[in-house]
């Protein structure tokens, strides 16, 4: 069979690669968030993938396959009767019960079955091989029981292949369900079949040609620039000119002025429900000529293919717009979480260095550890004598350092847990104020801290205290401690370092400032006496960093519970891959059309 789409081989190779990439990227598109464009994005994705799989890629991969002509139209327009008349004998059922067309029937020449038996086009529809109906089958066609909903659903997922030598080689006719069928399955299938067509043969009647539903599909045909033939059925002879003129004007107004219009006048059907052959002679002649003219078939296929690719690109742009909104919403929700937990981190940092942690139990235990309460109370006026007291610190009998460590652990633990709990509650409340966040939180226990958070926080605080002891050991290597200092132990020096870290007095006032300040001075002077002034600054900075890191780790785990709910949203780089593929597809359309125009000019010459 001669190639009906004599397109440049290199162009075809690029087209298949480009459109396969578009298909792959569309499959990956996701819309997990409740956004305004979510439904439209999902619909556009489904339509674009359907167009690619049912028509565009199969046509590019098999350019010499027969043209698929889909016969569509409104309920009772006479599609099946027209198909039977074109073939010359009954092949499809026509009757009064709706929906009449129970299964789409694809008629092809007997020698061209190989093009349709595999899932080359419409791959999601099962194939069954039909047989030519007897006259008896059609004599009572209108008396058959209407199929149940389950039967309609099953039938809508399959297609009947019927070989018939009366179909011109190079063409195939597909009798589609009603576009306005009362059965939703039929309406969906009709749209799918029309999207897979190389050419539409649209059937309407003199009484219903102005109905809205058919024109929605014809508008879509105009937007896709698909080749269309319109059959105006059951036209009273005396009104043929007037009605056809009006329909032509409507077609022209909708950008379909080049559509072929055929008039089928009212005629009596015979016992088998057949029109007289003369009624459809013009339509049959047109199809016969098209089947015998490879160049004409090529022009039809090229035109429809270019329009279909352009439609896929347009639908993909809708997918991209919906995904962009998904990304924006994901960023917004992420920023809410980040801002909330950053504030929590700041709260912990401020509370652990503004003197707040030197209140109450921590301060009392530190006083007991270093000396006496009277000593610290005197520091408000005698801070200058602190250096003289450091000797006493080493020669005295301080209480066990563990009591100070425990007090610090308890205070720091309380600050971290409180700030984390407020952050979780705030993030949860903010997310619930948005449709997307509210939907994500359904079924997720994200409004409170996990039961093990307190335990994990205590472990991190103890680990930080261990970090400081390791710092002291590392810094003290090579130092010449007195025997008493060695016996005093690393723990005591580490506690002094903790006090220095917590010693800012910004959060205190009055007597508290003097006491906390004195506490810091004692710790500072103690450390300086051991390590030197520069080393103490370095140790304090490192201790602060280690604490901040552990707090950040704890808070990050809680913020991650929110952010993980956004994992279904594609990354911006992934979305850009679809955008790039769509841009290439648009170039493909322009290149293909330019090539087709050059071929047409050469053929005309």
C-alpha cells in the first residue's frame, strides 16, 4: 500500500521521540493538593494522554495505515442507518430504543484487518471480531431490550472489528455512540473515538442541526483543524436548499467553511431499515474517491495530525498551569512550616542565652555547687572579689555536680518541648485554614507532638552535656591541672561552661541580673583560670553551636512531618521537563506544516 502520509522520515523520528517524551512527562504529572485548577489539570492530563495514545503516536508510527473515519452525531440522527447505506447492507443495529449503538463497530476492508486487530489505535479498548448481521437480526433491531448500566460499561470498553470488502482500501469507518447519549459511558466513548479519528463524518438532522451539544464538538473540531464532513439527514425535499444554506452559514461562522456538507433527503426505509442507494450516493462517492487518492488521504491525515499535536500542546499547557499552582501552594505551606519552626528555634535560642535558664532550680543548684547562697547574694556589690574566691572554689567541698546537670537538663528540656509544641500547634492551625492544608491533614496526627518527643528531647540535652564534656577533655589535653582540679572532674568544668552559655541577662531584672551576672563571672573566671581567655570564648561559641544544632535536629524532625505530606507535589525541575517537551512539540507542528505546504506546492507545480 502506498504511503498516505509522505512525511520526511527524519521529521517523523523526531516527532515520535518528542511526543513520547510529552507522554512520559504527562504521566508523571501529579495534583495531590486541593487547588482551584486541580480538576481542570487532571481532565487536561487525561485528554492529552488519550489524544496521544489513541491517535497521535499511532498515526506517526504507522503513516501508511488506513484513515480512520469516525461517524458521530446526536441521538437519533441516523448514524447507523447511514453506515449501513454506505456499506450497502446491514452491519450495525438501528432502532428506537436508546442508546442504540451498543458497541462501536469498526468497518475496514477485509485485506486491512492487520492494522486494527492489534492495539495500534485505541489501545485501551478490547477487540472482538464481528460477523455480518443477518436481515433477521435487524428486522427486530428496535425491539431489543435496553442494556443495563453494567452491560453498557462493559460494552463501552470494547470495539467490534468487522471486515467488509465494500469498504474502500485505505479507509475505515467507525460507528460511534451518540454524543448526547443518556448513558454517560456512551458519551465518554463517543468523545474518545472522535479524538482518535483522522476525519469526522458528523451526522445531524434537519430538525436538530442547531442543537448545542453537537456544536460543542464541532467547535472542538474547528479548534483542532480536523477534517470534517457533515451529513444533514432527513431533510424534506422542499426545505433542502433553505436548511442547507443556513447550516453552511453556521459552519462558516464557526471556522468550518471548508467542511464537506452532504444532504440526505427524507426517504422511506425498506424492510431491513435500509435507505435507497441514491440517498447516500454523494457521500459514498466522496469516500470512494478519498480511498483511491493517496495524496488526498495524506493531506487529510497531515492536517488532522498537526491539529491533534497542537491540541495536545494546549492541553499540556493547562496541565503545566495546574502544576504551577500546585508548586505555589506547596511553597506556601512549606513557608508556613518553616516560619513557625524558625520562630520556635529562635525562642529556644533566646531562652537559653538570655539568663532565663539561670532562674530557680538551676541557679540554686549552681549556688550550692560553687559555694553558698550568701556568697552569690553578695556578688551584687562585690563582683570584683570573684577572682579571690576561685581558690576557695577548688579547696572547698562543693555539692555533687550531678544536681546542677539535672537542673539544667530539666530547664532546657522544658523550654525545647514547650517551643516545639507551640510550633506544631501553630503550623497545624495555619494549614487547616487552607483547603490544600486541610485536605492533607485528614487522617494525619500532626496537631501535637509525638509521644516520644519528650524522651528524645531529654536524650538530646544529655547528649549536648556529653558534647561539652568531650570539648573540655579535648581542650584540656596538655594542660597542667592541679591535683584538686583533676579530682574536681570534667563534669564540673562542663557545668561552668553551660552556665557561661546561659549567662546573658537580657531576660532578667533587678536582683536576678546581679545574681545571674555573678554566676556568669564565676564560671567565666573559672574557665579562664584553667584554659585562658581566648580558649573560653572559643569553647562558649562551640558549645552554643552544638546546642543549636541539636535543637534544630529535634525541630526539623517535627517540621518534616508536615513537609512530608507535600511529597506528592512534583519538583519545579520535573515540571520544567514537561514544559520543554511541549515547546518542542509546538516547534514540531510548525515544522510539519511548513513541510506539508512545500510538498503541496511541488504537487501543484
